[in-house]
C-alpha cells in the first residue's frame, strides 16, 4: 500500500469560485490563471473542472509555452495568454502554431515580432509598468510602443494590461490605475485586475480580468479570509496517522526536541512532511485536523512526518484521517503560522503526492 497521503482537487469548487469572479465583473472577459501548474492543482485537472459549458472561462493565462501546449492538448480551443510573452524569437513559431496571445513587456519583444517571418498574425497585450518596477513599459514609453505595435502588419489585435503591486491593500490600486488610465489608449481592450482587485476594487474590472488565487479558494489578503470572501477551497491535502504514542510531562518530540510536553500527552504521527510540500517552518501549535478536531502541531516538521498533539481526540488511532489543509482547515491558516501565503503552499505541493480530481460535472470530457 502506498503512503496514505493524497491531495483532492475539488472540481465544483473551482467552478464556483470562477462564477464568483464573473459575478464581480459582469460582462468582463475572464482569464483563468493556470501558471505554476494551476497553482499546484494540475493544469489538465483545472481545465477539466471548468469544461462544462456554463463553467468555462473565456481564456487561460499562464507563463510557459509547454503549459500552453498542455492546455491545447486537452482540447481547449479558446484564447491562451502568455503573461510574460516569449523568451526568444523562435518561441513566436510556437505562439503561431498554438494560436496564443502574448504579453509584450519590453521593446526587444516588439523587435522579434517585427522580424518574424511567416504569415502568422499576433495578438499582443502591451504591458504597462504602473509602479511595480518589474515588467512592463514605463508610462512615458507607452505611446511610442503602441505606435510601433500598430505599425506591424503581423499584429492584428492590441490590448493593454498592467499588474498591481498593492491591490490587496485598501485603495491600493488607485495610484496605479490613474497612471494606467493616463497612458492606455482609448478603444483598446484593457486588462488590469488580479484576484485582490476583482474582490475588493470593483472599479478595476475593465474589459478583461485575470483571476488566479481566487479560483483555488485561498485569499489574496492578509486580513480577510477566503470564507468571508465567499470562496471555497479547491484543494484538500489529507493523510492518516501512522503511529500514536503516549508521553509524559518533560518528554521531547522530534528533531531538536522542539516540543516539550507539559503534561501527559498523546502524540500522533502524520504521513506528511516537508518533502510533500508542507512548510517546514510551521511552528508548534499550527492547526492540523485529526478526525475532524483541530489539534496543535507538536515538534518540528520532518521530511516525511509531522507530529501532532491528539490528547483532545480520545478516538484517535492509527488510520485516523488527518487534514493538513482544505475544507475543514483553511490553507491560509496554515500559511500564516509558517510566515507565508496560501499561494506558496499550494504551488509547492510535491510531485510525490498523488492527486485525485473529485466532483467532475456530468458530461465533462
Ligand atoms: C499571477 C498573475 C495574476 C493572478 O494573480 P492572483 O493574485 O493569483 O489573482 C494576474 N496577472 C498576472 C500578470 C499574473 O502574473
């Protein structure tokens, strides 16, 4: 028998979260962001989860050409956007073959399109840097870049996009949006809103929105939970207790003896460790659900195991179900203790963890 750990991806939850994004931005074109293997959920699984006619996004956005090929391979014929554009000129051949939209964030990428030989027509999203100072044209360079794009005969669609640095803060998108509005040419489709903006800054839903973390049911905010936003978890990471022991006051648990019992304590050993993607920095007290009861972590996370104080779960035994995060325990609550964010935990789910897709709608391919 394999180790009892597995991740369950909840198809209906992803569809429900997408529907929530649509309701927040009526009429907008919705890009479902599936970079980083769909934030750890599996690109093919997420496309399958959203495959029923009423559940589909308008397009998929991602980073890697190979991932775009995966989305095409499972039958998606609609738009796919490369959020960072191409990395070298010959990538444009694949862009043409796969019929992808491309971001253009620096002048060199326009050079490559100008010089591309062939009959391909490109759909370009000009990226404007509105203060993040990461990717994109500085505002004062945007008019010239737009003029160049308009002059290239192989470009048949131009949109403008930007990415907010502070959309998770109150009014955090306002300065960036004002900057964007100052340079975005009238008449071109506009794409600005990530999950935080979709959920909290309705005015930023322009023609297109780019929904990432919200699809997966975690929060983009430090101070608002996914549940209060109406999001439902898309991934449950579950395992079982593989051993139980009773220890006395003063006994230590795990590497370095980080946990020291202050009273007689029952310790459960969970088949999950940092090699499964669980954060090693999680402190004692990090919540872990055993047989439906929230219990505190006790002792340092090991490569393959976690130890948990199950003193409050008299029925706990070898084989008891353990939820590391998911429907009974928000991934964000685990992330907070480990000083990270739900995004990082879900993206870090290790390849050795088997994943099952649960709840595909009837009639899904
Ligand atoms: C990742 C990404 C998004 C989605 O961000 P979330 O916070 O996950 O919604 C949107 N736009 C761009 C350009 C991205 O890289």
